[in-house]
C-alpha cells in the first residue's frame, strides 16, 4: 500500500523539527485544519504558514481558518519549489527514507511507522544548518517559558 501522494507534512523552519507526517488516502482541508489545530494545542498558532498551492490549502475553509486564527498563509509560486525548500527537503527524506523503504499492509501500520520515523528524524538526524545538531538538541538550547501573567495585585 502506497501513501506517496497522500501525505501531509509540516515542519518548523527554525528548528527543522518535523511536526507532522500524516498519512491518509486523501488530505481534504478539514483534515489539514484538524492537524494544524492539534499542533497548536502544543506549540500555539504560528504567525505565518508557508504552503504550496494544493487545493486543500487554497480552499475557502483554509482561508477562513487562517483569518480566524491570525495566521498568514504564504503561498509558494507555482513551479518554484525552492521557495519552500525546507519542506521540500523534508519531503525528500520522507520519500527516500520512509515511504520508499517500507511496504505497509494497512493505513494504521503506516501511521504508526510514520510516528516512529518522525520521532527518529527529530532525535537522530543532524542538520548542517543547526551546527550538526538534531532538531531536538537544537531546541533544547532554548529556554521555553510561559508568557508573563498580569499581576492580580496591580
């Protein structure tokens, strides 16, 4: 069973961390939005989201989602994959190291394997632009603190 053309990949450009590798038979806007909202529970909503021109990303539902959450959609020009080079590189690794390297008997098996692969990518794959650190090592260098709260005494 192949999911080569039915996947949703999301990565953080800053840390090169693979945030999502969702496999399905199709990826309609509702599915993309559900994944983005799930990621936002952990990471918050981004200021912008760099996307290609797939129908699931150019839909009215996606436009409404982005406006309601103040997320600017940055569309790559058609035929210019270099404008989205980080995710294209990630997609290349997904294809070469994961999809082309395995054969799956079910969607559930593929999804479980995708989660394992994504974890390994984030914890063992070093990047030259990160000083040859893994995304996990790179992020560990940054202290993440909650936003300051307003004082109740004021």
